[in-house]
């Protein structure tokens, strides 16, 4: 074969019914405008489990212009294309979908746009004037939405980024290849966007297009994949260049410093907050902070034991700092993004893969919830045994709180439902983990297969399997389970003791037995109530639950005193968390905003998807 000018790559996955005719049509079309020995057709077969590899081998053996690249595992469309383009011989690199939805009469224009006209990239468009494209609503609406978001966020001038009919100059491809992070359906969109940013010449021309076969919304590909990749690329191109380490560290520090004040002023009556803070005994408030601070090295010790069980070593001091940073992130950012921060820190500083990082967090959260629910349940049973069942019901409903404190009364009732649901969920989760740890059945693959048959699904299955395996490892190790359970009990006992010291600081005086009972029950239910990220840091829910139970179970406690204790207790814990987080950020040289950014990307692109 003489020198090849044009390399056409056909990405193929389970195309046994059409691959032969597609290759034959491609060869015939190329022969109509190119010398017969100036091109090659590469079947980039992407881990097929049908007869596509056999058919591709037969065609390659019969025609030396046909080549077959086989992969034992799914690489994704982008991965398969990159692999084939790297091994191709042509200076003009072309690919199109094997269903030939784009009319092949446009192939000459696609090739010559690169080969003769000097463009660096060329792409067909189903949304430009002059084209004939049959776009049913179930295809057209998602496509228009995707292209609109791509133009809006990524500042692309193109109208159609997804049309599977594109060509590249080899030098342009090699220059862009390592800048493109996605290996799946977003690969070519990212190529087009970054080519425009780099100043490459990109041609978009109208094509006639007719859909072949049926289509469906794929939850994994369309929602998890495409949407998150637009956001990732937007951050990379528009935000990240403006945010250096110094800027992000300052921003994270400022966010952390003002977060607790903003949350308190928004969710609570700020006059009440200031009044109760000033009325509390300063020495005891400081003592409560020191008690709470004692629990943090124990958190680091527990996290070390969890990581050791799943095969990773680290030191307690570093882990305590990582927990401080992640919990500060949970106070500052919505949706518990701080949990992702810890996974990022562990990956970057201790080489813990993201699935294992998130699994270790899940283990920690399960033990937290189980411990808190156990403490609340034990106190509730003791109260029921002493004939206080009615008092418990009234307290949980907030009936002891006067109407003038309506926000606490409604928060108490709502928090009680949340706490009950979270407690039951914790017990159910532990039961499920125990059961699954003793089962060899693969429940992950069938579940994900119901949501998606795309190549993304295989990546997701592998991530979830690793996650589940790590979580199960602690339940299988009886010694590890006992150690982690014991440290969890100590951590949350110190949390309760912190609240009891605060109760003393604001002037609550009860018999010891009742004092302990109220402290354990109020703090446990309050912590269960703030597990769900319904308000930043659980502000409002925690105070409502704490106040309702304290007043309902101990009539000698006034509503004002209960609110004071709840507010100061929550404030002390959040202040300790933020101060520890800021100190840890400086000592470990970790930017909170950068960590959130990187951990969010990791959930999508990496080895990758509680309660304090």
C-alpha cells in the first residue's frame, strides 16, 4: 500500500448486523473521490460481545485497506477513537457513526475540508440551515438542550456538537488529544470546544441526517455523563485559570469565617443568638469547646482504623486535619460537598483511590448514625420503662413550646420525623451491609444495567463494586467492627458531654439522672435531625429538636434556657470545627475551594459517587 492520506475510523460496539455493509459503503464512497490506495478504514471495535470482531477480522483479511482494532474491555467511544487515531497512518483523520445516519454524500466535503481547504477540524451539523434532518422530539429536545448549554457555558460558536460526522488534521488532533479528559460521549464535544479556544480553524457545515433505530434517555450517559462534563469543562476553561492557590485559600478562609454568622442570622433570631451567647458563663463555654475538641483526635484515630481495614495506612494527625477540613466544607458548602473534599485530600496526599475514599466516609457515617440512633433508642426505652411515654410523644411534637416560639415548635416536629427516618435508615443500612457481606451475589451489575447499557455503565459498575467491597470489609472483620464501634461511642459521648457543659453554662440546673437523660436524648435526636442537608450545618433543625426535648422532658427548663443551650452548643461545635478547619487548611496547605472543585471532577472522571 502506498502512503495513506485519509484514515477513517468506525467506532463499533455490537454492530454485527450492520458493520459489513457499513465498511463496504465507506470503501465505495471513498473510492468515488480518492485514489484507491490513498485511504484506510479502521474498525475500532470497543469490547463487543457479539460477532462484530469476527466479521471485522474477515474484512481485514480480505482487503488490506481495512484494519481491525480489538479491545477486550469497553474503552468508551472517545477512548476507542483515540486509540485508533493514534495508530492510524493518514494525515486526515475521519470518523462517523456506523449506523450511517449522516448521508454519505457529505463524506467528500468532510474529507476535503481538512485535506484541501486547510481546516483543522470539520463537523457536520443537523441544526444549520440547508440541512434535512428528521429529529423526533425524543432526540431533538435533548440535543437542542445539550447544544444550548454547551454554547452558553463553554462559549462555543457551533450549533451541533454531537453529530457523529467529524474530521481532524493529524497535527491538530495530536495537539488537542492530551487536553481532552473525557473518554466517552463528550469526547468530540470537548475536542471542538478546546479547538476553538486554541484558535484552530473549525468548519461546520449542514448535512442531511436520518435517525437509524430507536433511542432512549440514558440516565448514566445523559445525566451523569454529559451534564457533569459540561460543568467540568466550564470550570476548567472559565474559572480555574482565574483561581490560583492564594486566591482560593483566601476565598475558602473568608467563606469559612462568615459561614456560621450568616447561617445563624438567617435561620435564627440574631438578637436571641447574641443575647444567649453573652449570658452564658464564659469559663464553662470554653470548657465545652475543649471537651468537644477532645473528640477530634479520636475521630482521626477511628478513621485510621477504618482505612487500615480496607488496606491503607496513614497517621492520626493528618487524618484529624483532613476531617476538620471536610467538616468545615460541609458547613460552608451545600449538599455535603465537604465529604468530597476529604476524598480529594486522601487521594492527593495519601494515594487513596476515590472509591475507597468515599467508601471510608460511608463506613464512618454508618457508624455515626448507628451510634447516635442507639443512644437515642436506649434513652427512649429507659424513659418508656419509667412511664414517660406520653412525655416523649409530647416533647417530640414540640407541644411544650409556646406559640410565640413557633419556629422552634415547627422545627421540632419536623426534626422528629427526620430523626426517626434517619435512625431507621441507619439500622436498615447496617442490616443490609451485614447481609451483603455474607453473600457472593453480584447485585450491582443487574441494577446499573437497568438504568443504562452505555459504556459509562461499566465504569459505574466497577466503581460501585469497589465501594461496596470496602464497606463490607469492616463488617466482616469483627475486631475492626468492635474497635470502630467503640470509638464512635466515645466520640458521641463527648458530643453529649459538650452539650451538658453548655447547659450548665446557661444556668440549667437539674438532678444528675435527669440532666444526663435530657442531655443524651436531646443531643442524639438533634444530631439525627441535622443529618440531611436541609439547612446549612443543620441550623434550625438541631435547635428545634434540642429545645423541644429539653423543655418537654424537664418541665423545670424554660424555653429561653433551652434555646440558649441549643444555640450556644451548636455555635461552640461549629466554631471549633471552623477554627480547626482553617488551621488544618494552613498546616496541610489545602485550599477548600480548590478541593471542592477537584473532588467534584473526581466523582465524574476518576476512579471514582452522614452526619457529623
